[in-house]
């Protein structure tokens, strides 16, 4: 059995990508199962319900298992024993993360806005027809990762794949569907400050400095007004408890196209140098910033080099 797995704290690209790839591999005669190493978030739940797809099975141990990675390619974002897995392939759109294997593997990595764009191309390559409901879910994953094509990570390949998928799924109003989905993503009701910080949180080793970056994308950033101070306190607590050098929480307003970044750090000078800004009251504003991958990590990481 081949297990298809996205990253920890899975997003819609990870969840839908695992489902889509397992469907594809089963069609071409490779027995596969979609799995997840974390809970399904509110946005992915909306997608699964809307397109009547079963959620991947929870699995957090991969020792000796044939494993295909989707939407990540490093050990840090996978299950604790991922190093013991037999990694057979990767479909991803992130920077190279240092996976080592003992045999040749399939690698489908491109600098596009979403893994599901690549997976659409894999279906074309293997000449497998995508069922309407799966196409709809893949369409949503692309809308999510590219922030409805607004993110600087979004490419022509993403728009093209998404439109083709929309046609297969009989979706006429892509933007409307995208906004409906982001409304689900913007739902912060009932969540504690800590839950919001770790909802979409990634770990980085930046030249020996342990850095954690959370990202929340919402339609209107005003919803954070009342809880911003709580978020700052919780971020500071999280930093101390987990022994981070730096913890950031990016609050992205997808309508105003910019982000407030909350900061808990031992390296304030490095943060300020990275974007030529001043951190005031533990926060700063980045105009035009929508992407952690393209507008946060590449600016911050080089400055940790000693
Ligand atoms: Mg992802
Ligand atoms: Mg992705
Ligand atoms: Mg994302």
C-alpha cells in the first residue's frame, strides 16, 4: 500500500492533494490511500462537504511504509518517524527541504502556486479523467493557496489549471466560490489565541535559529482588533514554552492586500533589518504581503546567517 500524505496541520492543498493523488495512483494500478497527520481545518471541511469527498484517514507513523509526500518535502513538517519511511515520490511547490532517499523516486516539483496545479498536470500526463467532484475540490485548493490568484506565488499555470478544473466541475463563478471559502477560513469564533497561532504554523531552522511562523488569512483584518493583544501574549508564551528564537504571526487581509505581523523574538534587529521596518508594540505592517513562502521566509532567513 502506498500512503499519500500532506504536511502536519494540513491545509486544503495537503488534504485535497492526498485525495487526488490516491485516486490517480489507484486508477493507474498502484494501490494507494490518502492519509493526514493532523485535523481537517474549517476550510477543508467546507470543501469536503461541498464536493462530497471522504476525509483522509489519520496516520502519524510511517516507518517502513511506502509514502508519497504532497505539499511539503522536508522531515520537519511530517510525522515524527518520517525519516524511517520509504519515500517513493513528492508532488510539491516549496523550496527543497533536504529529504534523502536510498532509491530513485518520482519528483513532481514546480514553482507554482499550489500542489494541486501540479497534480492536475499529473492527471493529464497519465491520461486519467478527473471526476467532477474531485475537480471541484482541486479547484478550491488552488483558490486557497493562491488567495484567489492574488498571491505573488500564483502563476499562469495555476489560473489555467484552476479554470480547466472549474469546467470539469461545472463551476461558473470561481471568485464567488473562493470568497465563500475564505469566509470559512476567516471564522475565528470559539478559537483560543493559542489555537489561532498554531492553526497554520510552520517551523524553520534558519542557520541554527529556531523560527516559527503562523499565518491567518482573512477577508477583513478588523476581526482581530479585539483579540490582538491576547494573540501577542499567547505568541510570547508559545515562543518561550517551545524555546523559539523567533515566533511570528502573520495576519493577512486578503482584501486590503497586506499583513500585520505580530512578533515575539530574541532577534529584533534581524526582524527590523529584513524588511527595513520598525517593530512597534510587538508588531509591524507589510504592505502587499500575502505570502509566507515568498514574502516572509526569503527575506528573514538570510539575515540569520552569521
Ligand atoms: Mg500547504
Ligand atoms: Mg500548497
Ligand atoms: Mg497556505
